[in-house]
C-alpha cells in the first residue's frame, strides 16, 4: 500500500508543474486539492451513477425540487453503503475531456450538480475563481485531462490509502507555503507526539474489541491532528470505530478538512465552519473522549469579546478571562467544557483527555489575580493538569519561538493524582538539512519515543521532573519600607513654598526662627515643632487654613522642605493602640516560626512597639514598594524573615494585601517556569583559561595585521 500511495501522491504532485506561471508554488494547493477531491468523488460515485441519473430524471419530471436526501441515499459505495452525497450531472471527468472549447463552463456545471453538502465545500474552496484563472491562462484543459488519467476508484485506491495521499498533498503544499503554514498546519512530528501523550496511557482500553472513540479538534485547520489520531488508533486496533469532529474559522481549511472526511468515507464524522470561541458548532455534543488542538498563538479576541461578555460564564468557567490580546487559554477552557464527567469504574462517566500546543505565554503571563493566572489556578486546583512538554525552538513553519504541549485530563491515573510532570525536550532536536520558513529543527522517531516513555513512566531525572500541584502556586504579598525624610529650610525651598502659599510668609519666618536653616534628619521632630509654632502664632499672623486648603498647604510644606534620605528617621504615619492581632485569621493553617515573639511578629506587619501597649505605624515609601511571591507551601512569616529581612531590615508586610482575598493570605497565583525548574548552573571558566584564550586571539590579530602592513 505504501508504494502505490507514494506513486500516486508523486503523480498528483507532478501535475502541479502545469500551474507554473499563472501560480506561484505556494498557490498550487488552490487548484490541486479541490481537483483531487473532485476526481475522487467522481470515481467513488461511478458505480451508482446511472441509477442516480435515472432517479433524478424521475424526480425532476415530478417537479420534486429538493431531492438530495433521496439521491444521497441512492448513491452507494462498492460495498452497497450509502455515500451521503451524489452528483446528477451527465458529465464525468472522461466526458469533460471531450469538449476542450467549453471545459470551463462544463466543469462549473459538473460541480453545480453535486448535492448541497459538496457544493458548500467547493464554495469555501472558491474554486469558481480558479476555473476562470486557469481558463484565461489556457491551463484548465491540460490539468483536467491529466487528472482524468488518475484511477482513484475505491477498488484500486481504498479509503485508507486515499486518506494518506490527501494528507501527503496537504503536507507538501503547506510546506511550500511555509510563510503562512503555521496558521493552519502543525508539523507532523509535533502532532505525533501530542497523539502519543494523549492516547498511549489508554492503550489497554483503545485496543478492546468494539471500542467506539470520539475525538474533537476545535481549531482543526486542515484536519491533520484528527487524521493522525485516527491513524494511531487504527494501527493499534483495526476494529475500532473512530468518530472525529473538527471546527475551524478559515473557509479554505474547513473545505480541505471536510473533503478529507468524505474522501475517507467517514459519514459519522463532522467538520464545521465557524469561530469556536463564540459559536460552538458542536453544542449538540456535550462531550468527547479526546480533544487536541493547536490554537492560534497570540491572537486577540476583541471581536469575540462583545459576544462573550454577554454570557453568564465562559463554557462553565465563571472566573476572570485572559487579556484581550491572547485568547489561547479560552480554547483550553472550551476543550475542558467538552470533558465527560468522570467516576472511577462507571462506564457512563468515562472522563476525557486533551492535548494542546501553546507558546510560552499561557505558562506564566499574568500575575496573581490576572485572568491567565486564575485560569491556571482553576485547572490546577481541580487536578486536571497532567503534564507539559517543552519543545525545541524553530519547530514551526511561521515562528521560531518555543512551544509547549499541555496534557489535561479530569481522569488522571491514581499515581498522577495531585501531581504535574514537566518534560524538557528542548535539546532533543535534529537539525534539518533544508529549512522550511522558520522551521529548522525536527524531532526524530528516537526523540518522540524517548519523550513518550518519560511521560508513561513518570520518570524523574535531568529532563523530566514531577511536582505537587501546590508547587506552582504562590501568594503575592506587598512588602513596604518606611519613608525617610530629611528636613531643611533652604533658600530655594522657601522661594518655592512662598510662590505657592504667599499668605504664609510670616508663619514661615516664625518656623525659621524656631528651627534655623540647618538640616534635620528626623522629620517627625521637625514637624512637631512646626505644628507647635503654627499653634502659637499671634492672631495677626495667618496660619494653616481650614479644611481642604489647609491640607493642601501642609502637603506643599512637606514637599518643599523635605528630601528622601536613607539615613533619616522613618516618617511616622500614626500612633495607635491596637488589640492583639488574630494571627490565625491572617495565616490560616500556618504557624509562625518558633522563637519569634509578639512584638517582632507585629513589626513584620508594620506595627512597631512603642511601649505600654502602643504601636507606631510608619508611612511607606512608594518608591521602595515591592512585591514577593511566596510559595504556597511556605509560611509567609518564615519566608519574609529568610528572603527579605536579611537584606532590608526595616521592611514589613502590607496588611492590606493580606486581606485582599483568599481568606486573608494575599492573592493566590499560579505560574509554571520551565527555565527555573530545569536551570543548571554552569560555573565560569577559570580566569587563566580566559586570559590565555584572549592572548591567543590577540596574537592572531597581530599576525593578520603584519600580513597587511608588510
């Protein structure tokens, strides 16, 4: 079968040479794919053609307008099974050759006499435009005549072989159009790895007699992932019934994928045209056994947002949605919404598995509380993220960026419960002899097998690590440091102040008499003096105004006469007496480190003991405000004492951020950082080696210069 398949694919590919001139190689597929589909349909319909024509004539005589249902059932394959489509034209490919002068009109008429489902596909191909272009360039008859020479009858080319031919043509044309191939074509080895990760764990189930499997790709492109998944299952179980479902928003990609299903005779499968995010064309299908997809990288969903915002939730997810400039995670939420409910041992609640390829953005973009982080949290806390595989860079045709395969399931194996596996395959590539667009590397079979084995064994080593779900979570807290101000009545500062508040000239002179012109490193003491001076001003001297104006005057005063000084005393915001803090509420389920007493613990929360049950709270310096991501498994207090206080001894935790959400423990976020997980420290080379290498380079440069000057 493989030899005839390759010969047939090569012959069809050779016909494309006739298009050279009117078409560039990346445009060949506009003609070759529709004609391949058309020639296959012509051959498949041949055995029942006469019966269809006779019945069509009878129905026409009775003026029955819509006869598709009757004729679709009458058109049968060689085994007597209804095909689900028909053609009631008197023409076929051999008759088309008989009238070269009218080939364009006859071909258009032939296509127009197909059943509606086939006509709809050819409308998406926009093949009528190609007929006109081919006829204008005198290439149409030549191409049709060559296609008439190809025998694609099912007796000679069965559905499996025809499917392989079609997939091979799609691959070749997409590689020729490598500048845009990534929009609708995923490298075959990436698909193979995704299928392995998705299906290998279920081999024992998928090889059972009579098994029925449903597979969906919500961004199916030309259907490569669906085809590869089918091939995997049938290679392991020829008797399995595999039903595939795909949806894509690109009309041409939809037409190719829909044609592929019809060519393979898969009447129980469907491909739909539409935008998955706001128009689920499989609303009648509540769940699928397996889902896989390569959603568009970094594509905004502004147009879809207008519709989605009117929904009470997004496919069952009611949390915050991602930023408008990248809707990749929305596809994953959609896929999860198509998961079957799961209960161990219950065949009616089988659960589902999904594999999806993303760029790096969904792993870590967005801090705690953002839409991306909340979606990651929602998935991980429901224990659905099984594994992520990092692929090499330069693997895709239209981008060289790094990509990642996510494996998600609501029926993780028992030994995977509560755990996530990361596999680093970034260095397992083989260089390509000839690059295709941005694709310069590929994964050979050995690499595919190695990654599949690591996933299956849940290996733990240099390129595979296993973590608890909570290892990827953190609490984001705000760390503050006190504002430190130095006070001084300089000449320039007095001029700025009086320009803003000339009415306080006499009051400022009184302050100068009390404090002088020297710098004072403690704003608190200086301010106490200023306040007292203003309080003691005689009635004829105007002091602070009342209300908002007075507040503004005081702010201007401090802005003019203070500068930030790390050596100055911290600015006191307020003195107050407080009740003992409820630490159990602040740190649920956590215990402060042993040995720490109440006052140091309060100081970590910004409350510094003043004596007699009173506490000072300092004003934070906005310029020194920082944030820390505290791992979920760690104690907040212990983390700050270990990671913050040794370097900034006056820092404290902003209590407001602790109270923001999640039970008073700060915002919870999730991110997955591959570089941090697999980073391996490489010590620098010894200095004497570097010096020796530099000396050698200098010597080579001097030798070259001598050759030029001598």
